[in-house]
């Protein structure tokens, strides 16, 4: 049982509530039964650990409101969209003799004692929570599923689960499955046929020939560039494309 201290609050405006939150408290309301609704606040530090548990919404809380005890059950939690911190909680009073419909989390135990899981089987969880109708005096925190002696191919149904007294599932028209132990899934690649292997070899040869042709073509281009770099007579050409005229020095040499 969880005991939380709470305080009555008189905050009404948005500014007052925001100031309460900035002081490290979470505003809440307690309703239900024949009593009036009660506005309360709880210290956030005392709530953070239990509010994150999967069973929080089905856990009976003992509220100590300024010294007055009240049994309550969380019914709704509002979170800040940016910080994801709890900013408001609704509690419903536990009235003796009444019944509640709750989603109770499923807990699996003795994984190491399951022959199916030891041989590489996989636990396939069909339902992580089960909706139950519970008397307020006997609300379970969780549904325990024992995996001991469970073989591959086993289906764990609700009828095989030991529920607390007077606790029944809301689904009554069938014996529904909670989990199964299934064989591991192995992906086997298809073997290559001789025709496929030959086709791959042919494609590889064609690809090699294409690459060689490209390389030879590039080499021919380079050779062409080198050959066209100089004219056949080894003389350079002027801007107009004609051969360069002899210089004055060359003329003097000829006269001598």
C-alpha cells in the first residue's frame, strides 16, 4: 500500500495554480462516493517514482489529507506537453462494497524455467494489460503469469491465471489468449540454381568487357590528343594557322 501526504488547497485562479506547481506541488482532485469533491495538492517529489510505474493507474493509494485518511485510486493524469511532467491528477474514492473496472498490467515470471524459451523460443505477448472487474477491497496490482514448464507452442489463456477472489475479466464470451511461446523465426535464403549462377557469370563477363572497352576508348582519346599537339613538320603555327615567318636573324645568316 502506498501512503501519500496531501494538503487541502484553496487555489482557484490559473495564476495561483501555476505558483503552486512552481513550488514543487501537483494540484489534484478527489471525487466519488457520497462526499463532496475535494481539491488537494501533493508534493511532486513524492509522486515521481510511483507515477512512472506501469501499475500506478490500478494501485490503491492511501491519502493522508491533513491527517484524515482516504483510500483512493488514480483515474487520470495530465502531463505538460513540453516537459512531460505531471501537472494534475484525478483520484476516485474507494467506497467499500463497490466494484471498479480497471486495466491491470500483466507480469511474466520464471523465464529461466521455461523449456521452450531455453531452446530459443520467443515469448509473444498478446495482452500487456487485462481489463478486470474488481471489488474495491481486492484490487490486484498486477496479473502474474508463471512461465515454468511452458513449451514451444503453448498458449497461455486467461482461464489458466489465478485471479484474486471476486475478480473477473470483463470479456466473458471467450477464453482469450494472454501470451504464447512460439518457435524462433529463421530467415533461410533460397539456394542458387545452376542457371542463375551461369547468368551471373555471363553478366560479370559482359561487364568486364564493357569496362575494358571504355578504358581502351579513353586511351585512344589521349593518344589522339598527344598526336595532334604538334604538326607533322615539327614547326609551330602562328595565330592565323600559317607557318611562322623567318626572323631577320635568319635572313642575315642566309646572306652570309
